[in-house]
C-alpha cells in the first residue's frame, strides 16, 4: 500500500518541522499523475498519527493538473477541461487534440507531484 509509506514520510517530516508542537493541519500537493488516492492517504495518516503530536490533524490538498508541453513550439497545452478525468486519461485527450500549432507530439511536464508544502501548528 503506497499511501501508507507516503503518510509515514509525511508524518515524520511534519514532526521534524513542528519540533514538538502540536500539528493541526498538513498541506499536501498532489499531482493528477501521482497515483495517490487521497482517501487511502487520509486513512493511513489517521492510523499512523494516533498518539502522536499530529493526531487529529487535517489534510488539505493542493491539486496539480496534468501539464503538457508541445515538442514543436514549446507552448503549454491546456488540460484543464479534462481535470475531472484521471490523470492518464487527461494525457490521452491532450495527445489526441494536440497543440494549437498543429503538432501532436506533446511531453508531460507536470502532474507527478507529491509534496508536503506546509504544516500548521497549534
Ligand atoms: Zn505547438
């Protein structure tokens, strides 16, 4: 279970930064292609944080959409209209549509993020 190890790493990092203070919230950046299931992450975090200074802390998300760039002209190709789709489907839609310049060779330049960006202490 991927989320369990991510939750463990998040908890360790948050505790290190909080230096003994009680942690009330963690802000996490989650990319559309990260494969992270937030429900599982929350479940794992809740389990692991029991009895620690982060018990009961809430998780806040900053979702990062898929980012695609055209190989021909270097333009960013918008994928926001497919943001409701799973990341890999958004990639397929973008590849099918291509860049405004007519080129269909796009590369993925973002959306793999998983990062603890901020913690809030009491
Ligand atoms: Zn282009």
